[in-house]
C-alpha cells in the first residue's frame, strides 16, 4: 500500500479540495501541493468565483466553526476559529504575517480607530488554507486558534493551456451593499519566466438590513449609518526562470481602502453629530529564491526576503446640530512596518534503521515596528491643536528556528514530530507625545522593554486501516506573545474614572490541542469525525473591576468623600481556559445511487464548541453550534447549488463575563441560498445567486457581540432600540460575469 504523504503539522486534514474540471469538491488523502501546505479547509479560486464570494464574510459563511470578527462600520478584525479570535488566529499572505490589531475597551466604544487592518482583496487570491486548533509550528506567535493563509495568484492562473498570454475580467454586483466590483488582469508567459498584472476596483455602500429602520440620530437609530466605500488592489508578480533548478519570484501588492461614514448612530451629549473618513493601505514587496533538485542531500531550498507597511488613518469630525458648525477634529493614525527573511531547507529522503526518513529545517528573522500618531483640533474662540499618541512606539525583533522530521513506519503507518523556538524582543521608544508622559513618576513608571520565548512542539500519528478508512491522532502546542496594546497601553491616571493600567509582567499565552480524526473516503462517499480538546494557560483577557481610590481633593466640608469610584481595567493572565468540541463532515454523490447522468452532491458540515476560563467566565467568543448542508447539481454547462444553514441561539448562560451576562444574544435561524453557474462558452461564465431566500430577520453572535459596553459609537439605547442596525440583510442577490481569454 502506498504510504501516505504528510509532514508533522498540528493541523487537521485537507478534507475538501477542488476538482477544477468539474468545479466540485473531492476528498483527498494526501497533500496535492507541498506537504507544508496541508490544511483543514482549502478554498480555491474556482470555488470563490462560483460562490460569488466578495469578502471574508462570504468566504467562511459555509464553514462551521469559522467566522469573521465584526467591527460594524469599521469593517472586520480578523477571524474567529473554534472560539478563539483576532490576534490568536494568524493571518498570512504568501507566507507574510499581517498586522496586529490595536484596540481596547476604552477606545473601541468611541470609534476613533478603524479595525479593518487585515482586509484583503480575494480576487487576487488563488487559494485560502484554514488550519484549526493550536498550531505554532509554522507560524510562531498567534496560532492559538488556528491560521488563515492566503496564496495569491500566479500568471499561470490566467493563462489557458497552449497559450503564452491571458486576459481576464470578472465583474460582480451585490445588492446587499449596492457594491460593484471589477477585476482585470493580463498575464504573459515565456520560456524564461512570466508576468502577472491584476487590478481590482470596488465601490459600495453600507450593508442593508432586513428592515429599513428609522432614519433618526442617536443610539436608538435602527437604520444603518450611510457609508461610501471604495478600494483598489494591484498585484504584480513575476517568476524568472534562471535555469532548470533555480526560480526567482518578485512580488508587489498594494491594497487601499477609503471609507466615508455619516455616523448618525453616534451619540455623546445629544447636541452634535459626527462624520468620519478612514484610509487604510497595505503595501508589500518580496523576493523569493527557490532551488529545487532531487539531490543526494538537498531536495529544496526556499528563501524569502520581504518588506511590508500597513498604514491606517481615521479622521472624525464633530459638528453642532443647530448650525452645523465644526467643533472638533480627531485625526488618528497607526503605522506598522515589517522587514525580514524566512528560509526553508528540505533534505532528501534517507533511511534510518531501514525506515524512510525526511527532515526539514526552518529559520528566519523579522523586525517590525508599531507607532501611533494623533492630532486633536478643538474649535472654540480660537483653534487649539494638540499632537499626541496613546501608546509609545514599539520595535520588535523576532527570531525563529524549527526542525521537523517524518518517518514512514510501514506502508500503512506514518509518524512525524517537530519542534520550534521563537524569541521576541520589544523595545519601547519614548517620543514625548504620549498622553501618559505627564504622569510618569515613581508610582507611574515609564514602559520597559520586554522579551518572550516560545517553544512549540507537535506529534502526529496516522494509521491507514484499509483503503477507505484512516485514523489519525495529533497533539500540538502553540503560544502567543502579548502585543504592544496589552503590554503598554495606558489610559488615565491613578484617580481617573476610567483607568487602563499597562501590564509589562504579562506572560505569553500557551495552548495544547489534542485531536482525533476518523476519516472514511471513497470516490462517491466521504465522512469524517474529529473531536478536539484545547487547554490554554496564561490566557490573556482584559479584566475590569470597580475600585475605590483615595480622593486627593477630600475635605470634610467641601468634598466629604474620602474615596472615588474607578472602573479599573488591565490585561491579565487567566490561570487557565479550555475549549472542547467536535467537527463532523459528510459528502456523497447521490447520482451514483439515483442513477443520474450528472453528478448530484450532498454536503454537510457541523461544528460544536464550548469553553470557559478558570475564573468561571465563559469564553464568549465561542460560536453557537452550526450545521450546514447543500445539494449541488453539476452538468457540462451549468451548476445549481442549494445551500442551507442552521445557526443555533447563543444562550445567555454562555455569555458570562466579569460575573455578568452579555447584554444581547442571537436567536436561532434557518437560512437558504441558491447559486447558479452557467458556462456560456469556455471563455465566458455567468454566476448568479439569491441569498437568504426565506427573507429571515436575524443577527449573528459576532454582530451583537461587537456592541461596546460603553461609549458613543455602535451603541444601542437602554431599551435595545437600535439593534436593527446589527441585523443581517434580508433576501438579496448577486450577479457576475467572468471572462478568461
């Protein structure tokens, strides 16, 4: 029996992959690409196009256990995998880590920063690989919940066989956001290399809700705030073939997004209103050198040198209601830069004690910086301008080293193991602009440099019981180093009503995932069962407590109050936390049993997760259980895909945080979508879809969970008026045309 290809990875398995010729999914046992790219879920460009995927919400809408963290008008803020979210889920584009989020409960409620730091243009993406569970072996800090890895397109993706050039255009209109998106590209290919130029332009408005709502100002507003959004993405990529064994790859990508929001739901004192504009830009350059030869000692060497810059800017303008006079301008920006290299050595297979044995060596270095700059302008009898920052600049140096090996124990057994070491060193640079600068003293010290070490290890065993049945067990560990926001952010002083105290003594988070996979795979039938259990140590969470602080103005007569109340917040390490659950998948070609001429696939997927911290608080980011199903009919010229989704309610008892239940939960809902793909010719394909056919009114847990506890933005009033803004669209549609010449 042919031994299974796999490498030690703390990941599940690439259960579904694309069959390009039929635009349908098939079950695979081994990695079709490099073994390092194995994943739980793999979504290819054909699936993205056929399902009319416009953004990351569409991308994972049919993947139970994976969702997108919502930030209302500010966009999205990373992924939620098995109840672990944001910076605990690594996001990589062509192997380069994306930016870390910067937000906290003090500022998120006032909307001064934009949360959409990791938005990506999916029309430039070839494949999206999703790994579930703790896995730092290949990504380092951040993969406590999993990882989402994007691989961008190559020139070959636009060029048909037997051609040396290709032209491409895809246009989609989405009714839920009145969004128009068009992507155009050209690709050239010669014996010495290739070139890809791909440009995407998107223009849209706010997402509609099931009910239009009332067009009023304030927290009780039930109509979405007016929004105008546009984005541009340019991808340039070239492979230069130096000889049969050496390839040089050059990549440039620039993504920019601009938004204008009339923030009518914003409410502070009731006699003014706010508008804001936000700009986001991500630019990256990389040079890859790949040596590939089945030599005596070395099989493959891959070296990547990269530079990335992420810039976000948000300008909020406050006006009086009565005369529309400008009162205040808040200009907030944050910059993240990263430069580094990664190197992989894949050694040729050798025999150890008569067992086939392979080794991989990985190491690299990355230097990144984070800086915040703000300008506050106040218009009174004259103009007052203040330049400040709410956190000191931080530089981080990161070194990593990993070693992996793999044994073919027998024709039907494989065993892999690996270990990785990471070192992070944070250096704080005081700039004199921090709002904390006036408070620095012996009792209020300046932020200090910090460092963190992380060791990750993974073990995996596979047993092929017979041709269709495979059993696997894996145990893997991971970690996440605290980010600058958790370590150094400070707000207020010792007597402030709201105080966020920095915590340089934080420990890095650690996690261990144990997972079993039972998988059955035949040509027309496949199913899998995967229970998992993850424990976390030193889980970082923002904890709030009410304190009484000495009143410096105490006077028995004029101010007879010895203590002042303070809402004290600080990021702390929770002793431990756990998440457990199960993933189920089922897939069958019904045409085999119904004797149909064309394929009729039935797919179903289910996820259940639950978790708590040792302090008794629920991990409220855990999604309510969800089951998806679909019937997909595939013919030569067209496909029809009827999709269903049932999302259960979030129980209030599972939302306890700091001893209190979350203010809002989602109800259960059953949804239906219908998507059709018509291949007019081999060069033209029309795609159309009707979504939420039953026109249900519902809210997702991620949506209502984004409502801040206090503040002035994205709020609802005490009676719950305004919740309609957080409901999903009713029945809506998309239509698109794809041209490939």
